[in-house]
DNA sequence: GGATTAATATTGCAAATGCAACAAAAATGC
DNA sequence: GCATTTTTGTTGCATTTGCAATATTAATCC
C-alpha cells in the first residue's frame, strides 16, 4: 500500500505556507486567498457551499469571510427569495486582487509540475481528482459524526 | 496547465480534519499525530528536522512537541556531544498510541486510493514524490525570505 | 584564537481554527 | 396545516499557528 498521505500533506502545507507569506503584500492574512479566489470565480456563492468546497469547518469559513468583508475584498448580499442565505460577491478591490492570487497560484502549480511531461501532468490531475472524490465522502461522513470502521 | 493545487489542498484538509476528529479518542489535539508518528518511526530526531519534514514553522513544531511531552507521549533528551540539540523519543504511552495512528492513516490511505489499480497507485505515489521534491525547494527558499519571480 | 555567522530552541504576541451551542428560516413528513 | 428535520448563519471559548525577537551553542572564516 503506497503511502500517499504524507506526500500530499507535505505538499499542501508547503504551498499554503508559501502563499500565506506571499499574500501578505496584498493585505491578506492566513488562508483568506482560498476564499477570495473562489468568490471571484463563482460570484453569488454562499458561505456554506464555500466551506464544503474548501474542506474547512463552517465556522472557520464564516470568520474568514467576515474578515474579507471587513477589509473590503467582498460583500454579502441578502437574497430576496431565501432569507436564510447571504450571497457573496467580490468588490472592485477584491477583483483587483484576484489576478495577483491567480498568478501566484499558477506559478506554484508550474513549480510543482516541473520535470513532469504534459502527459504525466494530466495523469496527476486525473488521479488527484479521483482521490479527492474518494476522500470527500469520508470527510462529510466524519464531520457529521459518523464513525469509520478501522 | 493542470491545476493540481486545489485538489491537493482539498485532499489534505479533508484528511487532516478526519484525523483530528478521530484522534481525539487518543487525547491528541490538532496536528499532534503528525509529530508523534514520525518520532516513533525515527527516535532521536530533533525538532528542527521534524519541522522541516512536516513543512511547518519551527515554532509551531516546538509547541506541538512541548504539548506531546507535557501529556506524556514523548520525552526530550539532551545530547552530550552537542548541547544545542534535544533528541526526541517516544515514551511507552507514545509507543502504545502509535499503532492506532498507523491503522487510521492506513485506512485513510486505502480510502483515498479506492478505485485505483495497483499500477495507478504506484504512479500516483511516484508523481507526488516528484511534486513534493519540487515544492520543498521553494518552501525553504520563501521561508528564508526569498522572493519568487512571478 | 577570536570574531562572525549559522543552527537550534524558546517566548510574546496576534491571529486563525474548530468544536459546542444557539438561532432562524426553509424543507420535509404525515 | 402543523410538527419535525434540515439548512444556513452566528457567537463563546479553548486551542493551534506563525511571525518577530531573543538566547545559546556550534561552526566557519581570517
């Protein structure tokens, strides 16, 4: 059984750490870039879905989003149809920040894939998508209090 | 350019979240399992190297290790040759906890690889190892204050 | 050998993270 | 239509996380 967990953990922490350092220039504190890019790409998203996408606790997402709002990167708008939800939209400031984040992420991605052929990169993406799909089932199960048999 | 960053981030956060929930039974708080497994597998390790292995800030590692010591999972021993370093060793309690962590990690790994052939799993590991090697160069560079050109 | 630099460890702060608990609106069941 | 459950959002509290700054020993440079 190949142990891919540790590799994935190391890669994720290293890249996240790099991003957090580099995004300080944009006045974004730890983790906020994760939320902002997704809100820019899918305006109107609600925070519950965003937490699911990112795989983070609901309350963590709530506070990160609150900070983004306080610092003028995004705004929350009430929905007339459904008074329970608040839709998230980037402000002009948020939209201005987006290209910077995208460029940094693209660079990190290129660094990560260095030395791999086009074909290998495609394979990596495909395998990772499958792994992610597998893992998110368990994540939702355990998050809701489920107990895994091992 | 395939965007593997987000997939890796999602997978890592989901698995880490699952582990943190499941290891509460072992009285391990957030992240501590990462350090404990490695100390069990490489007794005598020093905390600086451990932080590098895990890809986490030195001070974060310092405090996680301090907690593990306070709760009796590991102990720090002074080195006679080099008075600068402290070597880390699991206590009997730590060693008792190790198999539980290993079993959980193995299970998560199996879940992650579900639906992949033996060959695909091997490929995934190989690609991830390469990606990790690529990424750790930049991590160390940026951690030391280096500025990446993007 | 003495001065400078690097490696290792620690502490002070400020901030993010996440569980528990709560609230309110919507969806579902009968 | 009403009771129950689910969805979505928030706040309190304890904890981890990480940057900056400091201390101490070891290693390197002339």
